């Protein structure tokens, strides 16, 4: 492969230094709006990955012993640095990932909220106590770090998802090995520099780049105690199995097919706007996108208006004024989305809005797909069974709320769901009966705030991205006897009372 010397290379971050990889294997990073090569990312060598994990191991002892107040201070400075640089971070996201600048700022902002949450660590890490569980005996628990932790991130949220991972892991006293998505590493590198500037000691965060070899290294290295993964089902199931077999704590947060159930009594204007925003925002490349609508009863008549609103969205490069929908991440993603649209047509669905031939002036080589709506979809169709991850809304119809609930519960994905209604009893029934971990009423699905990470666990989604995941509990029981109550005989039976 021949590269112009002007193409910048992405550095590794090892032991507090941004270093050029010695690898001979490099991957191109493209601007999704033009497909121009904008950077190269290395596949780190075994030696480099070993150096990174060794650095994490060596710094663990001092970092885990650093006072919790000192750790908190670093993250207080860190959140300010992120706030001060939100525009620069957003620009790097738009360049590599393609999403609109406004949406990229939202990406940083939602990650920032996690960093802000880490600043409450002095309360989050509190243990529990129970005095006098028997005579002279007290019991208490400590929350302690677990060691070297690792994160493997996807491409769709270059700021938010890495920020779900290392800040919470590190504020708990763990050291961290991060592998960003090889398609969007720039924002992570900026975030690492800011963490260093906030005062994080060298070696506590290390960053490697690569694909399968790097993932296998993380799953297999004995020093790594826990892995946080976010990405597709294929990779997530593999990492969950391989990491768990090696005795690691693993959380895999995977794919989605989120349903929005529209009742005929819903506020039509609000519902249609929210549905369009949640289906096509970020070009549908959000795990929380509402990619499937179920129109109940008379709500089926709203389809023409839904199409009109989707049609009005402006498709363009993410840094252009007034843009609503940016490009997909790669030509392969575009091809895959287009072929899933075609599969719907071939299987008898109706293509109400076809974004496949969208033309964007000045960006003819970009990976653009315009908003697409497929109706008359049935649960057996490929466009329903597979996650599309593009600006495509598939629409099903149901006669009743019960039918809609049964459709949602029969779908294997359980990331999130929404119901649009003005009837409280309908909303209550839906939230209680639906077998999905996150339910929104009358609004798009929220990306969870950090204090809820450990609470939403369902079907294929395994969530525990918070304090519980990054700490272990040690229980101490102590019996300080007064001098006049010496134990005179051995107690060989289990006690039957206090
Ligand atoms: P991906 O699975 O392709 O990549 C994620 C990470 O895994 C990357 O770092 C990549 O290098 C690595 N990887 C990719 N394929 C692998 C394989 N076969 N074996 C081992 N490692 C592999 O995911 P993506 O395309 O970057 O991201 C999109 C996916 O992420 C979608 O499915 C989306 O729903 C999901 N996602 C889920 C959540 C959530 O919270 N559940 C959030 C964001 C994205």
C-alpha cells in the first residue's frame, strides 16, 4: 500500500507517551462524506500490546492506593477540559465518523455527563456497615478496584462510548487499557491527551489500536480482569465467550432493533416528529435509534405524513449548514443498508420512501443513504430480523396494544422501546408488559444516564456499566473483645443465636 507522507498516523498511548507504532500493518481512515483517506491507524504489534498492559499492571499499585479525593480532583479537572474543548472534539468526530456537528457535540456531551458522574465517586464507593451482628462483632464492606480493566469500543459514538468506559473504571482505582474503534480513533486520542493534562499519572490509561488480534489479546491476557464491550452482536458474543472462558468479568452491550409503538390516541404532530428524529438522526447509526414503528389501529393512516416529514430532512456532509442526515461510516455499510432495503422489496414490503439514490452535490463519493421508509413489513422479513443500522424505518401494523406488545416481545433484541399515547393506562400496561430493559413513554429512547447503567439488563443486552462492574466488594468482620470477655473454650458448633 502506498501512502502520501501528508497522511497523519494515529499514535499509540503507552506509559504516558504518544508513540508511533513499529507495525507494518496499517488501516486507512476515511472521511465518510468524501471517502478521502484522512489518517492511518496501526494494528499494534504484540510487543506494543504487551508494553501497554505491563504499563497498566505496573501503575495499578500506586493508582489504586491514590486517595479517592485525589482521584476525584483529576476527574473534576477532566470534565472542565472536555467542556472547554467540546467543539474541537465534535469536529474530530464529524471528520472521521460523519455525523452532523450538532449531533457530534451531543455525543461528547453525553460522555461528559458520565465524567461528571465519576466526580461523585466519594459517595459511589461507600461501603455498608452493620454493627453488633453478634456480641462485640461488627461487619462492614469496602468497594475496591479490581485491577487492570479493558474497553473495546464501536464506531458510532467516538466520544460517548469510550467515556462510558475508562473514566468510571479509573476513578474506582483501576488502570485501563482501551481499544477504540479502528475506524474513529482520533476523538479518543484527544480525550486521552486531556486526561493526561488533567493530571492522570502515566501508565494508568494505555491505548492500543487494531482489530481481531488486539481483541484476542485483550480477551486472553491474564493481567486483564474485566472487559467492557460495546458493538455488534457478532463481536460481542465472541468477546463475552472468550473473555469469560479466561475467567474475566465481561459486559457485552450489543445490537438493537428498537420498536416505537404508536397508538391512535397519541399526539400526532409530536409523535411523528419524534419518530422521524429518532429513526433518521445520526443516519440511523445509534443503538437507541427507533428503527421499527408499529402503528396500532387507525394510526396506520399517519403513514403519508410520516413520509412527508422524513422526505423534508436534508442529507449532506456533517459539517454543512442545515444538515440533518450525514453519511454512513463506509461504502460497505452503505452497500449493506441498500441490500437490506432491497430485501424488503423482494420479500413483498412496500417502499414508501427510497433513499438509495440520494445525490449530495459536491460529495458524490460519500456514503450517503437518504431517509427510507418500508411499510407492510412482517416479522419474517430480513429487513425486520436484522439490525439495519442506517436511515431506514421499517413499519409494521397491529390491531391492538396486545398485538403490538406480542410483536415486541417476540423480537430477540431488547435494547429499548417507546410508546406514544395520551392514555396513562395504556402507557402503564405497555411499560409493565413489555420485555425490554428501557422503555420511553411519549418520547424517543434516552441514552441511559450513567447512574442507571447497572439497572437495565434484558435479552441480548447485558448492561452493568457502572460502579458495580468496576469494583469488587470485600466484607470484613471484626470482633474486638473487651479484656474481661476472653474466649475460654473452643466453639466447635455453628452458633444458633447472637
Ligand atoms: P463492531 O462490533 O463491528 O465493532 C466494535 C468493536 O469490536 C471494534 O473495536 C472492533 O474492532 C471490534 N470487532 C469488530 N468485529 C469483531 C469480531 N468479529 N471479533 C472481535 N472483535 C471485533 O461494531 P460497530 O460496527 O463498530 O458498531 C455498531 C454496532 O454497535 C451496532 O450493532 C450497534 O447496535 C452497536 N452498539 C450498541 C450499543 C449498546 O449500548 N448496546 C451502543 C452503541 C453501538
